[in-house]
């Protein structure tokens, strides 16, 4: 993890800071950083919107859990966070786009957020 002072040096000038109970978030463009208030350390990075990176060169925003199973392996839903995790790669999770459709299918819903923690 990175301390907040070093993180600030890497950030652009135009950022949005939001205060939460135990964390504050720093957002810009397609990235959100979660910083622990007490420890003043980076705790999580979340990508969204039009971020162009890929996990293992195969999985990106818009990919599906079916893609994960095909290219990477088994996934599971974490009951506490309601995120999708990989046994082989602890520390990464996926959140799916929910269009609130009655026919929603988790295997084919696009990934909306990818987080590293």
C-alpha cells in the first residue's frame, strides 16, 4: 500500500474528494482511490467508465463472468460485499452492471467496476 502523501504527488490537479466514515475517496476520470483515514494509506483502487486497461490481458470493463471463466478460471460471489472474486487472484474483485431487468443474468452482465485491494 502507498501512503497518502506519496499518492498526492501522483494525482492530477483536478480531483474530487469525498468524505466517508472510515475512508475518503479521490476520484478523477476513470479511477477512484480509497484512502484509510486513520492509517492515511491507500486501501483500494477502483476503475470504471472508459478505463482501457486489462486484467491478465483478457478481462476489462464490459467483459463478463463468462469471459472470466473462459480465460481465467472459476469465480465466486462474496456474500458480504456482493462482489465477484477469483480464488486464484485474491485482491481483485468485479462489480457487474445491473440494469434492473427481470431477466438479469450474472454470467452475461457486463463488468462495470474492477477493484484492486
